[in-house]
């Protein structure tokens, strides 16, 4: 296909978002908004990709830290799209080929659409190609004016359009494909004689027409793709479209999603076939879920590795945890970061874990806190048990061996260990290590005072 570079315009603040965070960094379906057009350009074969940055430049650069195909160009003053592209050309010094120009606020753009646009542009040997869409209500968008042959003669902005031009339904997406030599040679000819006193990139088309060069427009089949996000309403609309795409992809790969409209799965999540996801679930941040799992309603899973045949019951929250095969969690359990559960472990209702390793077949069925602990295989944790891991300054470790039975309402005051096959009686506060094959019991002696209640009357 030849050499391809991209320029992504991302310098603006986005005042209509009414946010301390610039528009292009607002998250959409698990990624910053700007990451979506960057990914589309990359998947279309673009290298390098130049980001035109301005407001919160350091934050934008940090988003792509370590990406070798990303370059940045600073636009100190936002004087229009033409000025932004001019700022980017120094970063493309020495590049010869085709240049895509994209907007950082178009998260719905697909790489397949860019590839089709590139092929159309090259097949027709155009100097400039613009991606367009047909809209029933084109208000606010620049209109694409074609000549009698169907080529683009100019693009006129809403505020500069006369009544006839405002009736045109074909609108400019702000996405362009240009020959690099034409772009470099003509970008400085753009003026700012318009209502906004800005340098419009669209004027390059008029320059190309004046010089007898070919300017074309390619309508996209899906107008959603070119939707720019300018406020929180449009942000939610874009997220809804992306979720629909993501959920559809999972369902076509064998995942059952009971109600896709109320299931929130971020981009890049892996889910195995025959897994069932119930309504109200939120799954994000690099999670991998195995085959044949069941995720009940209103579960939140973030940054987790979940093995095959696991059952996550309703309203549970899982964060940065690893689960082996055939693990049951919940309902209403909370796995905090650092939790590692072996195969066939059971974590029941109202159990909280943090930074623990739990061996195969162990279980904590209800009303328990386990933090900073290592548990062996086939350990039973009784109701109401807690590991007392924090002394106000430092965290300490509890170690429990294989086949240990911990009775109800036990406090394990770390650092402490319980040896293999031992039993800790209900109500015990464990403050010293328990040897293997032992019974640990510490209770205040019970005293019954017969007739005491009658005397109080």
C-alpha cells in the first residue's frame, strides 16, 4: 500500500465537556478517547503517528509512553485545523507517502474504513480525499460541495454557508487523506478570512481545485463512525455504540450475554466460549475470563485472571485477582488486589480477601476477612473469622497449613501460623503459633449465676 503516516489533532481543551480533564483523555469503553483513533490509524498501517498536542500535553504524552510509533507536535495556540496540521509537519520531516489526518475526538472510527479510504484515494490518484457522511440533520457540520462531475469543489463551514449550501446533507467528517508533497507545499497558503478567523484545513481542497488537482469524497456507510464527541451526552452515545460492538464480537465468539444493553465490557477483554454473563456486569482493565464460567448479575471484575468453569455470584467485586478452575465466589464477596485462589476454592457471601494465597479446595463460606495470609489446601474457615494483619504501623502475615479447620469467630493475630491438620476452636483468639495436629482453644471460662435474674426483679 506504500508509506503511510497519520496526524491526530488533539490540542484542544474541549470546553463543552465542562471538565478539568481535556476532552480527548476522557475514557470511552476502557480507553482514553484519543486511543481509539490512534488504534484505528495503527491498524490501518500508519507509522509514524503524530499527535498534535496543546492543553495538558504531558498527560497526553504519558498516555502513549513507550509507543515507538508515536511522535508529538506542540500547538501553543489553537488557531484552527490548518494551523494544527502545519505544526505537525516538522515531525514528519523526510516522510514521503500518504498522510491521514484524524481527529482525536472520534472514537467510533474503524480501521477498515480508513483502509477503504486509502484504497479509494490511491486508486483514483487523488491529491486530497475527505471522508464524508450523509445526515438527515447536518446542522453544525461543514458541507461538502461537489461539482457536476462529482468531485469536491470546496467544503464550507456552517457559519460561512449560504442558505443553499446549508441544505446539503453530505457533511465533512474532518478526516482526510492527502499526498505528503501536496500537503507540505500548500499548507502555508491557507488563510483565515472566515467568520471564526481560523485557519481551516478544508481550504486545502479549494487550493487543490484551483491548481487542477483531483479532490474526492468517500461517504462512509455508517455515519456513527465520524461522530465527534464534544460533550458528556455525546460521550455516553459513543460509549453505547462501542459497547454494542464489543458485546457483539464476544457473542459471535461463543459468549452468552443475557442483555447486551446493560452489560459493560471494556475493549481488549478476553472471554472464553460458553461463558454466560448476566445483566448489570462491569468487566474491565485487562481481564481474562475462561470458558464455561457464569457471571451473575451486577458483578464488577477489574484486572482479573479467571480460570475455566468459575461461578461468580451476584453483586461480587473482584479486583486484580487470580482464580483457578472451578472457583465459586459470592454472592456479595469482595476480592481485593493480590488475591490468588486455587482450583475449587469457595469464597462465600460477605467474605473479603486482600493479598492472600488460598490453596486448592479451601473455603471461607461467609462473613470473613482474610488479609495478608497464606492458606494451604482443604482449609475450612468458619463464619466470622478475621486475620488481624495490621498493627497500626505494619502489615503482618498469617500462615495456615493444609487440612486446617478454623472454627467460627476466630481472630488470628498476625504474625502467626497454624500447622497442618490443626483445629482452632470457635471463639479462639490465636496469638501464638499452633503446631501441626493440635487443638488451639482460648476462651474466658463461662460462669452461670443461677437465680441472678430473679434477684434483679
